[in-house]
């Protein structure tokens, strides 16, 4: 839970993948509004969007996070749920969303999407960006093995 929350909060933008029930997935950038204590990730989305249409038919999704500055990466798979609950719209609304939802929190197009992760994988560095870069350079120059950092499965 801590790993999901930290990487998602630090990165803020992910590639949100949906499908028509087959591969390849269709990805689009989405901003994470919140990660709750249960590990659910919350997004704002338009009612008439391809994302909402695909989630309503095929709720399995994939989220990809990349934070190269911190050498952190996260891939999550799970189920997405679309809601037009007014309390949820108010809870996850933020002023930047006004750019997409001109009528604000009461815009009829505004919906909230909850992604409930079921499994995932992370890649992380136990060193900062500079040390990681130096390790890569040394491995390339000397032909030695590259320290791989930290990786593992995540399950909420």
C-alpha cells in the first residue's frame, strides 16, 4: 500500500489503459486525484469519454506510472468503476479540472473513476538518480553487471 501510494502521489500523472476486451490497450494520460487508505486510485473523467465507455463494458484496466527523476516505476492492473455521485464529485474536484469541465463540479459530463488495484509490479532504485546514473556508466565502461535496484510485486 505504501509503495502504491507514494509512487502514485509523487508521479501524479499516469497512463491509464482500457480496452474493448482485447489487446492492445488504449492508453491516455490521466491525473490521479487521490489514493485512499485501501489503495484505490481516484480520477475525474468525462461521461462521454472513450475511457468511460470502455470501462463500462470491460472494467479491467492497467495504470502505468513513471518517475524517472526518482527512478521509480509502477504498473498496476485492476478494475475500474465509474460513478456520478455528487459527494464523490465534490470530494475529488480540483480547480484545474475546470479546464475540462466548464460548468465546474456540477458539470453533467463530470464523473469520478475509482480504480481498485488487484496486482502490480514496481521498480525502484535504492540510490538517487545521480548514483544510479554513475552505476550504469561504470557497468557500461567496465563490462560488469549492473546493479538492478529494487523491484517487487504489489498487492493491495
